[in-house]
C-alpha cells in the first residue's frame, strides 16, 4: 500500500495557487471524490501533510477544520484523522443545483456582510440595554427551537431575525439599515447555507456564543465569534458548491 504522505508517489501535491487553505480543501476533497482516499482511510500525520502539500500548519488546520465540519473527515483527538463517508456531504433538497450556479454571488454577499455583522456584534456588546439582551435571548430561543424541528425555512427566518436583533442592539440606525438591505439580498442565500449538512446543528451553538458575548459586554469575544461565524459559513459554501459540482459532473 502506498504511503499517502510520500510526495513522490503519494496522491498529495505541493500547492502554490490562491489561498492555501482553500487549495488544501479542494485537493483533499478531489482525492476523496476520485477514490484515491476511500472512506475509512487514515490521513498521514500533520507534519507529513504539511510537507506533502507545502502549506503552513495554520493553513492545513484551517482546511482540516472545514472538511471536518462538512463531514468529509472524522477527527479523533489524540488518535488521528480518517476519511468519513462522503455520500452524506451533499447539499440537501433543491439547493444542490442552486448553490454551484450562485456560488460567486453568495460569497460576494458574505464578503460584504462580514465587516458589517462583526461591527454590529461589537457595538451591541458595548451598547446593548437590558431590554436588548432580553430580546436577543428570546430570538435565540426561537432559533434553537427551529433547529430542533429541522425546518430549514424556520431556521433561516429565525437566523435572520436574530441578526436583525443584533443590528438593532448596536444602536446605530445607519448600520442597522445597511444590514436590513443586505439581509433582503441574502434571503435566498441564507436558505441555501442553512441547508448545508450539519449546518443546522452548528448554527444554534454559534449564535449562542455570540449572544452570550453581547450579553456579557465582551466586545472582543462578540467581534471574534461573529467573524468566525460568517467566515465558517463562507468556507462551507465553497466546499459544498465544489461537492455539488462534482456530483453533477459524475451523473
């Protein structure tokens, strides 16, 4: 059996284009889809993968995190990383055909949304009143209840409502108006994002951390967790669009 970490014979190739973590995600994903890394394969240690792919540990870890959250890889702390069954990692419903066609539009919207959402969370942590916090926690409870029903449309609506609550809690009417306008543009994209496998389970946890940071007046944590929340969703869009494209190409 060939050694997966061997750069001369193994499947991995040194990366040199675009963001390295994205390239690492795409190479591992392609190897899984092409059968070079079948389900159950244990990946080489981190040191070997860093050398084989020519990426930094940070870029590799970011790529591995994205692939794990998407269900492509299974990480067992202290033991290693295995390829999971990729059949469960395709977008659900009609979004499997919509997402590849609109990938760039969705990512462009997310690029615009990220700094505004991060600023809103930071200002909310600084300015939210006790009444704002009560409203935020109510919106969060509605979101979590929707997640429990596995109703994608209900989750998307509750997600939008919670972000509106955060924007209002920032007490900056211009920022709130900008996010409201952006929210109307991203309504369909939001449905596609929450339809990504395992996204429903993660969205409740991620928003809970953001709301608690705001409630505690922790500006830095509110800012960083909102940044991570939006960034993770964008990473997942990239991966799932790639998966959907390959699924369509193999049919």
